[in-house]
C-alpha cells in the first residue's frame, strides 16, 4: 500500500493533511527544523508559509514553487530537495 500523504527524502519528512479549514503540508528536517505551507480547504487562495503547522504566518504566495523556495530557506536546503507527497502536488494551482 502506498501512502500518498507522506514523503521522505534528503533528511526531510513531508506530511500532508486536511483540517476542518485548511490543507496543510508540513516539513521536518532531520535537524528538528520545521516549516509548513497552508492553503484553504477549497484549494484556492494564497499559500501561507509558517515556521510550523500551528505557527504564525510569515508570508503569502500565489505559487507553490515560491512557497517551497521560502520553505527551503527556512530549512536550509534547496527547494528541489523537498519531498512532496502526491496528495499535496496540486497545492497552489
């Protein structure tokens, strides 16, 4: 069975979940550093980047790639090294 809500690569674990109000993609680096991208549950509107799932919003972006750039900066890695679970692949579209 394949889990389309989690992905691991390059010392980073990504987890996708849907809450009552938002779609949430969280990242945890093996060093313990975290970051999150949130979007409204309907899947439209700007993406919010946070230092953690329950953290305060740092910035908003229209594009998923721009949000991932910011996440990469927070984790100290290239955004290309971030694993993206299949369930989160359409965020920001």
